[in-house]
């Protein structure tokens, strides 16, 4: 039976980033994922915000052109509000290539990544799988998505409030048009959230998300309805890929860690409750998680785990949680038209710009802890 210091369940961006940071701190780390290829089962659009691009070393050649324009449409699709930043605010990544890059970086740091291995359960440091022999570990990191089985096995909090999203991605012909992010507020196709169209210079992403209880005709039908006349969509020049999955929007969970393990990424609820963006939070929380785990395993001090406190993080999102509840209440086209009318006024435009272009997408999480020196004697 293999024995490792840390077992990471889930080879998404959060899992691979956490694993690499732990291995760089001298720990023996293994990652398992049920997928046989990291290019399958992708559940994110791959939109990186400016703050992430500024703070993390992402491979430039895997990112599309910078996007400065956001167009907000009412249900009628008439007279969208155009918001323009003086900086590149978004870039869309080739997520299959990003995962492969993260996989190689983790392997270079000494992480063993096993694909095609499904987590079954864990108890007393023994982890069982379907498709591989059990592994004994000192600590488990649950990076296994919004409906985390690791969280349940460790007795940690689980996500309970979700949007469900679906997207089609297809190649497009090169063009001279200025890239833009088209957002449609229409509860008929995206109750409680948005429909969107964005391209990365090579592919178009067309999607919808909303509360599943309000999607009476099913999300696939709603996506097809939206895509038929979605603003800003470019005709496909190749095969169409479909993506989809749950998006936790209840905020960072309160109980994220125990002496046996902790949660990162969607499993931790590390998603902006308002915008439903998860890539920036997953990277920032992974840095804190790696620092806390490394120090805990070095010192054996359970007090270290209190640094990874969901309650402290939730206090920074009270405003966004309130706006999420307001957003959820927009269930009729007339209400959506009225909401867009409010955003047309100067205070509304300033609020929208602050949400879409602001620096507060996710707070810095105790930068001192993220410094590798924190783990040294």
C-alpha cells in the first residue's frame, strides 16, 4: 500500500495548483481524478479576470485577446448598455491546455497525478478508489467539485445553493471585430443569472445559467433557444462542444478544514456569489490552503487549521450575497427590463462597472501565509 503526505482528490485548477505548491514545500503529494483525460469533463468557460492575470503566472499563449467591452442586454435585446474599461479586463483561456499545463507543472514539482481513478471513500487516513489500490495519507485535500464527496466523508460543510450552467463552445473564423463580452439579463432563458456570448479569438462560448427549479423546460432547451439568436455570436466553423455543471453560489463554506483534510475550489464554495466566477477564488484559496497544510503537517498544531476559516471569508462577501439574493428575485422579463433601466443611469453604470471591472473579485487571503517562508522552522 502506498503512503503519501497529502492526497488531492480532483485534478482541476484548484487541485493541481494546491498539489504543486505542497510539493514545492517538500511534501509527498498524489493527485487522483476520475477523468481519463484532463481535456474532457471541462465545466468552466475559462474567463480569467484582470486581477488574476496580474497576480498569477498564466501562460500567455493559452489566453485569448484582452477584452475591454461588456454589453448588458435587457430581455428585449434592444439598446444594450456598453461599459468600456481602459484596461484589458478579461481573457478567455483554452482550458484543456491550461489543465495540461498545470498537470505538467505539478509533475515537475514531484506530484504524482493518476487519472482514471475514482475516489470511493476515506476513513482514518485510508482512502479507497475504484480503479486503483487504496492509499494511506496523512491529509486529504478535497478538490472534487461543487458536490464534494470528500467534504461529506470528512464531516465538513457542503454546498447547498447552486446555479446550473450549460455552454456550447465551437471554433470561429478569424476576424477583425473587437472582442466583447455580451451578457443578456433574461429570466426566460437564465432565471437568476445571465446568458452570455464571449470569444477567445479562436472559439466562441455561448452559455446560460440559472436556478434549476425555475428552468421548467430544461437547461439544454433553454441553451438552444438562447443560442439561436444570441447577440454577438459568430457562426461555427467546426464541431460544437458542450459543457455544463453546477455552480455553487452560497458563498465560501464555513467549516472548511479538520485534522484529516480540507477543501479547495468549488468544493469549498470558492465562487463569487454574485458573478459566479470561480477561477480567481480557486487560485487564491489554494495558495492559503497549501501554506496552512504544510505548516500543520510540519508542526502538528491543530490551531494552524483555524487560519483556513470560512467564517472570516464570508464576512467579506455580505454585500455580494445580498446582491445575489436580489438577482435571484428577477424572475420575470418586466423586472429584468426595469433592472437594466436602473443600470442605464449614472449610479447604476458605476455599480455595474465596479462589479465587472473592480479589483475586489476575491480578497487576498493572508498574504503572509502564502509566503513559503511561513512553513520554515
